[in-house]
C-alpha cells in the first residue's frame, strides 16, 4: 500500500510540474501571438499610409509639373510634331 501511495504521489507531482510547464509555454506563445498581431496592425497602418502617399504623388497635375520643371518637357503641338512616313507614303495626321 505504501508503494502505491508513493507511486501516486510521484505521479501527482510529475503531472503538476508538467502542467506548470505547459501553462508557461502557453503564456509565452500567447505573448508571441499578441506581439505578431501588434506588428501586423503596424504594418497595415504603414501600408495604408504609403498607399495614400502613392496616390498623392501620382496626381496628373503633379506629374505634369515635374515633367515640365525637372525634365523640361512640353506639350506636343502640331507645330513641333514630326510625322514619319513608311516608304514615302504620307498619312494624314489624326486630330
């Protein structure tokens, strides 16, 4: 009887230690999941901010202004347009 009680005591202590270890690992994993969710939220906010910035940078007025100022581009007009013909056959310019 004493051996059975001693064996049961060892089993209870072992299961208690195992339970403590599992709870510790569970809390650690929960903390990692929470940290990953927080990082994901930060990345979503950053992505939204970058999308807004991208839309602001690509407005037609801004692109035209940069083309004019930095690249010295100008709008095409019939006065500066050159038409290339194939084998000497001229085509009428399309309006």
